[in-house]
C-alpha cells in the first residue's frame, strides 16, 4: 500500500520570518495527521529555521534543488551533504522551471537523483509535457524520454525511496488542471514505463504525485484515482489553511 504524499513547493517565496509563521501553523494543524505524509520545501535560506520549528513533528522537510557532487568548486550550488545537515529528507529535482529557465537536462536530473539516493535523500523527480507537446499528441513520447533518461540505472534497492511528480507544464500556475481521469491515465502510463525499466512489482512501490494548480477544491477527486499517490502543490502551499485542507483531503 503506497502512503499518500503531499509536498508543498514554495518556489522563490517566503522570507525566514514568513516561513516560520507558516510552519508554526502547520505544526499545530497537522499534529495528528497519520495517514498522509506531508512535506514542505522552502527556499534554501529558510531551511534551518523551518527545521527548528518542525523538530518532533510529522511534517517532513525538503529542498527545491541540489547539485550532484558532495563538495567542490561549484559556486552557488548546494550539495546532498549540506541538505542532510539541515535536516532535509526530500529534494525536488527536475522541476519544469529548472528545466526551462536553467536548461537542466534529463541527464543532469539523473545524476542528481542518483546522488540524492546515494546520500540518503529521497528525490521527487518531476516530469511533464508542455501545452504544445500535449496538443501535438506527444505526451507519451515526451514522458517516456523524460522517465527513462531521468531514472536511468537507479539501483534497485533505492527505488522505493523515489517519488515521481507528474506536472503537466501547461497546468502549473495557470489555474488549469488535468481532469482527474486524464491525470490518472498519464500517471498509469508513467508507472508502466517504470515497470518496463525495473519490473512492474517495483513500479507498484513507487509513489507518483500529480502537480499543477492543485487546490483544496480539486484534491479529493484527484486522490480517488487508482494511480495518483499524492500531490506536488505550488501556490496553495503558501497558504497554511489551504495546504492543511489539501493534506486533510479526506474530509
């Protein structure tokens, strides 16, 4: 049974003071949450302060990116060891904004995912098609390439620590959302590709999230689908009451 995972990607938002206010709310609101794994991914500058607030709670800490080397002359980068030192358990990799604005490739995402897993971090690897690709009926072609290249040669013993996030680029921050049925169909396809790579039994252990304008109003319907194991939440994760409602989608 795959435990649902709801992760909040704060992107480039929140000063340290704002971040502490938000997680103080979540600390109280989600104190009794057992059925869903909740993760918050603040900017690097707030990770330490957020960790201090979340100590002893069930809410997990994640980062939004990392480099694949443990140390070295890589100005401006953050290593897996640095994230572990800050108490991170998760790290988002290959988000569409990283791919678009910073030209990250599937090969780079693959190196990051392997490095994260090798050092005990759980990567949330993002994949998704653009509107132009969707309209050209290239969704499965694009996703097959992203999945096979981004998850290439992951050690079998690490697969269960991996999370995949399907984020159709056309739905991120636009207010548009794939229908629950469409999202589930695509996620089922992603799982089948992972099955081709590592065997269907292993593929069934991997949690696959949906991301793209997830809100309290649509989360319950998304989560009723057979292959959707959670959500990677953007804008709504910046509003503590909204994120709480998303985590507590069962009513």
